[in-house]
């Protein structure tokens, strides 16, 4: 079968190609640029538990050397500290320059035998039929490319989206920020800060640490205001640092600056036959601490296993449609939460005016956005295709599973998230004591033989695992986990028929004989 064509080699396109490769699916990755990213320390990303684990799993080695985890998150209002959050109960957010993330992913993709990376080529037309999709590029490779499917990861001005004639409505200039990367000694080494209503400067500024004493500072500006001149930015830096350091500006080295205008947009459709949109091509967000790149990585992980199912075994239209259903719904909810909170947080109104019944303060809501919590930041929960929850656990159906240690039948023990992205469902048995038993005692004892037989009979590939415990789950609970780490169903013990039904529902039922292709005429960009 033909490879998947991925258009755009930023973090989302690279992640999609690598995740497809993990599922055993080849791809052609078309990069309009020269194959390297300009270093811009002032343009950085924050990854939370799921996306950081995903990047690590994809072989991104720059996470360790060029990323920094927050030791704590401070919130200040005027001159007083109002809260300080540490990360004793889970991994801290990881902060790194976007070019470092892209470079680490690119290095991994360049050496992978299932990924063909083509630079300096621009897409200008595509055609679909019932057997595949064809794309034409100009540049270093002026040629036609044939693929089973095509995914546009080509950014806010997506050529793929334009060729598919998909509308991209939304709001313009939701927020505007002045940004600076600088090296300095601040009073809270390694700790991030959200400062509202500081004594000098705009109404809000954040400071996030990077390695080697570098900080990224973001000042909230009027959405539509005067241009930020270099002199004005230097004054802003000096006044802000002085306010944090006892009234005297400490020595600092200015490394990079920028002004970012944030928009909220959501594509009307994320799928057209065999073509899909992901990342900034499908959505723009970033206000109130939300992370556009991170949502793009979640797009890639959600879509990859569904395309892999189509590539290896055939997929139902319901499974392929579920990408748009799940991811567009999740991003729309994020945008809706930001739109509801924006007037209260930026216009001075009360939160209760817009969020009836809410008891969350403004700074708590903002903190949640930055730390990956609450309606602005929490990992998405997808509606499960079949409502099987015989055993309640701490993870609701459709939610991301806890990263507990698990053991495979070969005796290896790893964190659960290390086993995602390999093209198969995971069936996890909660069996206290297996961590200290010899493998030969438990692999053929108790529920294991019957559960192993049930797993081998599933309509899709699956891997059997055991864990000493899982949050909220009693002994002998069986959890069915999707390849992207979302919980599909839970069972009280071994239920072969119910397990089969749930696995079939996860794959969207049996694949159709011939997937429906778009009937839209060929589009061409001159």
C-alpha cells in the first residue's frame, strides 16, 4: 500500500510521521522549508505529562538537554504572592524552545527507515479517488506523490486546507504579547511566575525558566495597540526586572524578542475523504495559557493509530470520522472555555457573570491553563464508543490512563505510557502481587490463561499487561486501553464476549470494502 503523505515538517508533522512509523506505517514528509529551524529562544512550548511522554517516546533527545521542568509555579498579585504550587503528585510541565523540539523530532525522523523526508518542496495540487490520494509539488521534487491518505500539518496558512476549500472562521487578535528571552538571575531560580497587576508595566506578565539561566518573559498587551519599539521593550524589561529584584534592575543578557498576536480559529471540517487537517492547519489557540503546539501533538497521536488501522487492516468510515469528532470537539471546548473566561479575566467582570456557579478565582483559572488543568488545560476526555464501565476507576471512560508501572508477559516492567503508539490495543489486568512474583508463577495462574486467550481472539491486535495496582480499581479489574492511551472500557474480571465487543467498537466496527473518496474536483494553486 502507498505511504501516508504528511504535508508540513513542523513539530506536528514530524510527530505524526514518527507516530505512524511506530505503528509500522510508512510516510512521505513534505517540507516546504530547507530542513532546519531558525533558533528562536523567545518562541517556546510547554509540554505536559501526556505530550512530554509522547515526544520522549518518539525519540526527541533535546527534551533532556534543552528543556527545563518547573520546580514550582508562583502566582503574584500586585506586590504579594498569592499561591505557590509544587509538583509532588506528578511530573512538572516541561518548557523548551520550539526549534529544539522540532530539531529533536527531525533528528529522529531523518534516521527512521519508514519516513522519507523531502525538503524545499511546495504542494500545489491534490487529487483523490477511491483507492488513494495524489499530491503534486514544486521545488526540489517537482513531481506527483501517491499516498493512501494525506494529512495537512502545514500551519495557519495551510495550503492543504485551501485546496480542500475548508473554511477557517474564528476571532482575530484575541491577545497580543511582547516576548523576550533573556539570561538573568531572578529571585526564584527554576520556578515559573504568573504576575497579575504588577507595580509597573502591563496588567500581566509571566516568567518561565529555560536551561542555562535563560528565562522567557511574556507581557500581555492590548489586543490592538501601538507597535512595540525596541526602546519600549527595553524599558519594559528593565522595569519588570527591577520590580522583582528590590527596585534595581539586575544585569541581564537579551537573547531574543518578539511580539505575538494570538487568534482563535477552528476549521469547519478536519476531514475530506482521504485528506485530514492537524495542528495549526485545523485550529489556532494560545490565549490564557493554552498551548497550540501541544494540541497539535494530541491531534497527531489521535489520528495516527486510526490511519494505521486503515493501512494495515482497513478501517471503517466511523473510525476515520472519529478523529474529527473527538479532536475538534476537544479543541472547540478549549476555545469555548477561553472565550467564556476572557471578558472576566481581561475586562474586569466577575467570573460568576460568565461561568455560573464557578468558585474559581481568576488567577486559579489562569494557572490551570498554564499547568494543564481545568477547562483551559486538562488532557481531553473522548466519548467512548461503547459504554462499558463495570468497575469504576479514577479514570473516567475516554480519559487518559494513569501512567502506572506495568509488566508484559515477557517479564519486562515499564511505565504504561511507554507502550503507547505501537499499533495495538492494551489490555491491562490489575493483579496485586505480580510485581514480586516470578513470571512463571503468574503467567499461567489465575485469570491469566483465560484472559490471554480472550486477547488473542480480539478483532484487532492487542497486548496483554498486568499491574500491581491502578488508581481506584480493585483486584481483577481488566482495562481496555486505546493505542493513544485513552481508556475505552473496564470489566470486573475476564469477560471474553464483552471484551471483544468493546474492542470492535474501538475500531469502529468492521472496515467497509471501499472507503468513500472526495468527489471535489482537483484544486490547483498557481
